[in-house]
């Protein structure tokens, strides 16, 4: 039975990780299904799809983390640089998570993480790979891996540091303590907090608003932000200039300018 489902309505996909009995924990099967889902959705942009919501099934969790039962079964490697099946299996598990989360960042449309409960460990790392994080009242977010004698393994040390800065990332990762939704919003980790009943509705509302904008421009902006995040100002600015210039060759850019001058709503086609 599939643990990842999606449905598309009004060009917005709602993707649900549906393992509520395991608090939607990420195991190899879920990661494979997520990757297959993202690969299936990507070609639907821009004609069929302009954005996606990612959320968790059930009432308790967005994703409570990586599946600890599967992690417990991973063999000791003996050495980070060791060889053989033990090292390969552990490394492959971490690399699979990185591959899936990079696939989210590579999607040409915005993805909103609708955090409806616990987003811990791999769950927060999953949310961090999305473009926007909205959370429900009562949600908790954190990276508790040090309490297990581990560190985040799906990109948490990288994405959290780039989002909040070195000192904030150190505090959250070193303590392993979760943040309430409002605390996370105050730090800039979460963009908005809604009631649990309104979370999906408001996430959809935000994406529908974004969907009225030029889809190629949104895709270019997403790519420029991602690629430029770790670069010097000059290198990142060069990426922006290239993207800005390329958009001048699109029908959407001409339509946007014409609509503005004519004081009408643009009809973007994604071309």
C-alpha cells in the first residue's frame, strides 16, 4: 500500500505522507515514494501544476523523523571511511534522504510544507527543503538527533545554518530541544502559524496567489535563490542577471508588461 498520495486541484497538488501509525516517519520505502512522486509531478509544470502542499497524514505529525527502527537495524560501519556493506548501507540511507530533499528544491514550482504536528529530525529537514513553512498551532519543530548520539543526516546542519545563521543553528542542534510553532515563527524558521483547521486552506490560498504570477519567473527566482545561497554576492548576482536576461525572451514577460500597461490581469501561459 502506498504511503505517499497526491491529488491536484486548481493546479495545486496536495502531497500527503500517510503513515499516521508511525507518525509518518521516513523509511526507505517512504523516501522512494516521495522521490517517485516529485519526479512524476515535475513535468506537469506549468500547464497542469503551479504549486504543491506537502503535509502529514493523521492528527499528530507532519513527519516525526526518520524511522528509528530502520536506523537501529543499520550496521555499525567501524569507520566513516570504511568499506564494505556496513558502510555502504548507512551511507546510502543518508544519501537517499539528500537525494529526495534535493529533488524538492529542484522542482520548478513552489512547495509549501504544511506542518500539522511534530516535525522532528528528518521531518524538519524535509520541511527545510521546501520553499515555505507554515505550521499549525501546537506543532513542534526541532532536530533532536544529538540525543541519539547522531547528528542530522538529511541536510539539517546545512539548511538550518543557511536559514537562521550559525549561532541559531548551533543552539538548536546542540540542545536538541524542539520549538513550539510560535517560537519557530519568531526565529524565522516558520513563516506563518495558523489554526490546525485552517492550515491546509491557508497554504492553498497562498499557493493560489503565487499561481497568478508568471510561472517561468517563479521557477527562475526559485533557482536563482537556491543556486546563489552559498555563493559570494558577485557570483550570486551573476546568476540573477542571467535569469533576468533569459526571461526577456519569454512570452510571459511580454504579456506581463502588456497587461500592466493596459491595466488588465495578465494571462500567463508558461512560455
